[in-house]
C-alpha cells in the first residue's frame, strides 16, 4: 500500500479530511445481454456521461476524464481507493442484477475496428502514448450489434516495450448492441473479458494492428485499461407492486483485496460487469466511491 507505512495512517488520513466521497449511477441500454458475458458501464447513460469511443477510426485516443467517476488530483500526495458501496436495481421483478464487477482505470482506445475485414491487417495509429501506467489489459467493446462468432489476433508492444508481439487467437460473439464486451478470450465459449496475449506477456503499451480470420459482423473498439478492484454485487433492488426492496453491498479495499489500489492523478474510473443469471438490459448500477490520501 504505497504511500502509507501502517494501517493506522490510513484511518488517520480519513479522520483528517484527506478523503473524497463521490456518487455515480449508470443505466444499461435495453438491448439484451448474455448471462456470463461482460458489459462496459462507461458506454451507457447516467453519471458520469456515456463514453461511446467516438473518435477517428483506428487512431489511438485517450478516454476523456469526464467519462469517469470523478476523483480529485492530489499530487504530490498518493490517493487510494478506500470503500465502494454498490447497488444494482431494476423495476422489473424478473431482471437479474447480481453481477461481478471490475473497477478499471480507462487509459486508451482504438475505435471502429471492422470485424468483417477477413484477412486484412487493419493498421492502428498511435498518435498518443499510454497515460499513467507502463502497460494495461485489452478489452474488445462492441460499437454496434454483432451477428456472428469472429476470430482475431492483434500485434502490439508489450509491458517491456518489445514491439512485434502477436496476441493469442481471440474470439468475438454475437451481441445485441454497443457497450457489450464482444471479445471472448481463449475460446468462443469463454467470457474472460481481457484478451489473451502472447505467452509470457503481462500487459500492452500500444496496439499496432488487428487481423480477423473469421468475420464478427460488426464494429468494435480495443480498449486498454488498468484493472484496480474486483467486487461481486450479491443482491439487487427491485420495485414490485409499488414496494422497493433490496440491499447494497459495501467493500473495503483493505479487507476485500490485498492492499488498497492507488488511484493515479487523472484516472478515468468506471466498471465492467458480468451478470450471473440473466440479462442486464435496462438494469442500473448506483454507488458511492470513497478515496483517501496522505
């Protein structure tokens, strides 16, 4: 837990007012999602505003800070995640809200990659460098509906700055709308949200090209993120017969993860999620995020 030498300092900083509390609320679009498959909450409406990865095709772009859950810049102090309170809900009694969540720092993306360009090496242009970290993980996010199972690899520069690396074969699958994670790493039946890299690599600094060997029937963005915290929302809030019921889940980073993840100045925080038993269509995720610094 860089920046703190003991747990007591973590509590003392909170008592001294060296903390930030912010709320957020995101609403998934009405297009059906698949049980076990992931969605990108940043893509959907709410607070913070929707992030559609809408910029020049195939050209690297930074994710705008306004698309992330706001936390202040505190340099030269170091800021860490302290607590998360999360609630998933829907007005329909049959809708599932239980889900696995990954809080990530959204770094860089390459939009409007054509998943139907079989055998064509689609060159990606790196006009900006990866911010805040030396490398991250790659997620394929749909920017349209996708009609079929595709397959692709991508060439990239790895965590050590070695260029010319080639990912393992990654799959896409049919999705009903944008904002759903279209990439399925390892096999067409897998829902691991992070694309598989060349053996021995742990991260990606930049992506140079993408090649599809089987068509996916849509458009996607390749997004580089830094995973920070994993959580599971175990309940959901529903409204049935005019009566609301359900409960929130609270997570302390010191208890539920090995150390409180550092939040870098300029971070763009948002969530990926996978539902456990049914579609997340039209569901909502609301919560409170608290940080602390010294």
